[in-house]
C-alpha cells in the first residue's frame, strides 16, 4: 500500500450512540454511498486521517521517482529511456493530483512538502530499496506498480470525492506502468542466460518488499476498522496482498522465473496460493529510517527542492512585476 | 521559504466537441505558468484540445447548506420533463 499504517487517532471504534447528531448524519451519508465533498461538514478525525493518508500517498509518488531516476541515463535504448521518462513524469503528475486532493481538506502543498522534507511525514517503505540493475525497472513496474494498482482500484470508490477522482486518473495511467515493467521483464527473459538471471535477481530482491507494501495484517487494527467505517479503506491488507500473490504466480510462470518463496503453493481448498511468512522486522526497520536508501532518498529530494528555489522565486518575481505593471 | 503560489482550477475541452470540464488544479505564479503546468499535469495523453485556467480564489461556489433552497424547488416541477405528458400511441412526431 502506498499509505502504510495510517493513524486515525482512535483507540476504539465509536458506536452510533456515542456519535453526535452531525457525526451520525455524516456516517449515514457514507453508508448510503454518498460522496463527501470539500465544503461538506466532516468529523475532525476524518479530515485529519485523510490528510495523513493522501499526503503519504502523494509523498510516495514523488519519492517513487528517485529509484527510477537512477536508470534514465543508463536505459538500454532510446525507446526504453523515453518510456521510463514518461513513467517518471506520470509519478510526478500523480503526486500533484494527490497534493491537490489533500489541499481541499485545508492544508497547503508547501506545508505538506515541508513535512516530507523534514522527515516528519512518511512515504511508502518500498522506495527505500536500491535499484541495482536495469532489470529493477522491470520488477518495479511489474510488482511495485502492480501492488499499487491493487491497492488503488478500491480507493476509486472511497468516500471522499476529490480523493476518489484522483484515484480514477491515477489507476488509468498506472496500468501503463505495470505493463511497461512486465515488458522489460519479458525482454530480459527472452534474452541470453545472463539477462534472464538479471530478471531473476530483480524478482528475488523486489518480491518480499512488494508484499510488505500492503502493510502488516490489520485484522485487529482499530485504525483500519475506523478507516473502513469511513470508507477510506475498502479492503484489508491481507486480502489485497493475497490478490497480489494470486495474480503474480501465473505471471511469473509465464516469464519462466521462480518466486523466492519455498512455501508458495496452490491451495485447492481456499482457491488461493499459500505463501511463506513475511519478515516484518525488516519492514519496521525500513519505516524507522534504517532501510538501505532512506537517508539518500530524502537528501536527494531536499537537494532537488532547494536547487530549484531560485527558479521558483524568479517565476514569482516575474509574475509580481507584471501584476504591478498591469 | 518562498511565498506560496496561488491555486488555479483547470478546465479541459476534450476532442469530441463537449464543453470544458473541470479536471483538477495546479499551483502557478501567474496565468501563463498555470496554463503550462495544466498542460503538463492534465494533458499527457491527448485529453484535450483547449485549456482554461481560473484562479481558484475567483470562483464563487454554492455551499452545501443551500442545497435545499437552491435545488428542491425543481423537484415538484416534474411537468418540465416531456415524459410528464403521456401521448396517445397513434399520434406521431411528438
């Protein structure tokens, strides 16, 4: 999931009787499937949780450009380079749609960016892993964007209008990302033994972090229960993760690669693939800032922002001058 | 930190002769940059042939509380719809 472990500020779920009249009316609208729009009344917890979730999602899109940026100048062909640039530009666009959606809740984009740059705001754990070979561009598009799509499709139906509308656009564009990734994997797997080994190596490194993207099991989580009641979370982390595993197995078989999980096997009874235990200590460690690239990602992001300051200031000065002259 | 750029609402007319439709918002220091940003953010896949940008602060919007007085009067005027008037089978072209 692009937004992981989103806090709702709740210690337990509120019952109907405990809700104020406004809160009850609000919950009834949500239960009836009516979208909440920016000017509508909403509980403070709903507003704050959405800001956290949407901004974390936006930050993930923005930081998500960095691992791929590593390969723009090293893409194997001009065509692959143009495609990769278009994908990275899409990620910037997705971040901007999401910041706009968050801004309708009464925060400014500059405030959100400041929270990212100071390290206060989180982004998805997945982007703190390094991109060591060209095959990683394939694995990221296929698995990471694949996981993102699984997570984002239900959000197109979420209760907050601006977020749902942003997700519709994002999902449409995201399928290009997943396909271009799989296309890179196919090309490598049809290549020589060394190229196929590159693809296998990328799968080995990205498989488990991709499954971790959905976050730990939230069957017992009060935050998830609250978010589900508000319809800003529409499926459990485990359900989404299972979907990812189920769809990835045949895709991997087609490539002739092996998923790095000895416990992975078809379960005819459940109609799903069983898979091995996830090392959650790795996930928490990355979230805490100790992943392989946390410091590097944030430093690169802040540097890019600061190096662009003179240009943003010049644009503002130009606009001010012409306004004054008008 | 530099001062914040104002917010602009973006409207796009798609290729099929439809009206401009709201598609999102961008930040920009002036109208010209707002158009440039709207092009980059909202038309990467041939979504349109024309862009309008309007300063968000210049838009006056109805508030959710006014929904009743504004829109309810239309509810009781079903005769504004042609289907309100059943026509005899044998009468044509109406």
